């Protein structure tokens, strides 16, 4: 296997959440959620999903229901990811595997110190958007990413393409040591510049690689869409938590079946086509 094949088939964990609006006065555990895509509040459920990706092989090892703070089983969404990483590391250790070449991608909502520390301890290669709750030692000061951006705005930016640039720094965090920060800027349609920062704990990753890897998070957004359209993630409204969880387990199993079917197919097929062909075979 050459370097290109190894890069394409490198195992990645992708974590994110999605919201599903529900209607009705007798559905339990509904709560008010802000939908940033449509800039409005809705009543519904919030699901956290973990995807494993390696080349064309993509499947969910976990789909979890986020419960409101009033529920006795409440966990924050980033605590869910933290617990998943700890359990994964324990399972791999028991079976003689390590996670040193596995990447984990998540956005700023999950970039909390306890999540990053857990992933770092497990040996995972972290690529995430750096949240402004984190502080790093930069030029003899401990600063948040937005504070560092104000310092470096007038410095030289390397070009990613005609409308985007970057600066790369190795900085130190008090708890998990040296990390790479890649600061990005992009020109908006109104001509203004927008800035953000990506964090990576793998020091030999360059800025272009970190940027490219982080953009691969889009896979999980597409799979949320597929799971809703073809596996009925958002088509059921149950009144008991255990029933909802059982439904999610069934969807996860269906996701595994679709992934295996796509990999074993003689030609490359889409998620939708795989679901149709499986359905037709089951009907026979």
C-alpha cells in the first residue's frame, strides 16, 4: 500500500450532533433546542453520532440521545464524547490494539479540556476547531485563540487559495502539552475577513493537512442526511427513553449493514442505491 492509499484509508472518528423537530403534546423528553442552520428555536430531540470512516467504509459505532438537564440520566454532549473515547480506549487496550494512527474530528462545541485530554491520553490524533474557552502559551502569555488572532492579524499569511490564508504555530497548553494551532482567514462576500483557529495534537501535521482533514467532517453531515432520509432517524416519536434508544441501536445496525454492502459491492454505489438494493433483496 502506497502513501496515498494509506492516507485515504486512514481510520477517522467523526463526532457531531443533529436536531430533529417533533410535534405533539404527548411525546416525552422533548426540549427546546436552537437550530443554528435556520436561526430559530424548535421543540425536538438532539442526537449525538460517532462515525468511523476509512476510505469508502463509513459506519456508526454509536448514536446517542441527548436528554435535558432535568432527566436523571443527563450528560452533556461533550461528556458523551468523552465517555465514548474512554470506553473505546479501554476496549482497544483489552484486545491488544492501539489508537495511535486514528484521527478524531469534532467541532468547537466538543473542544473542551476534558474531551481533548481524554483523546490525547488515548493516543488519538485530534483535529478540531479550537474553542475560546481554551488558553495556550503564546509568546510568553496564556491567551485564547481570539486574543492570538488580534496579535497576528497584521503578520504574513500564507495563501491556501485566492480567498483564504493561514498561519501555523506550535503552542503549549497547561494540561496536554504542545499542540499545533492553525489560524485561518477567509474573505466573505461583503469583502470582510473572518478568522478561526484549528487545533491538532500531531506536531508533524502541516497547516494544509490540518485544514484538509478538518473539512472531511462534512462526511458526518452527509450521513445525518442519509440516516434521516433512508433509515428513518427522524420518523419515529416514542414516549419511553429505552424505546428511543432501541430505535437508535436498530439504525446503527442498519448503518453497519449498508456500509458492508457498499464495501462488498463490485462497483462503487451511493448510500441511497445500497439501501434500495438491500430492500429489494429482502423483499425477495
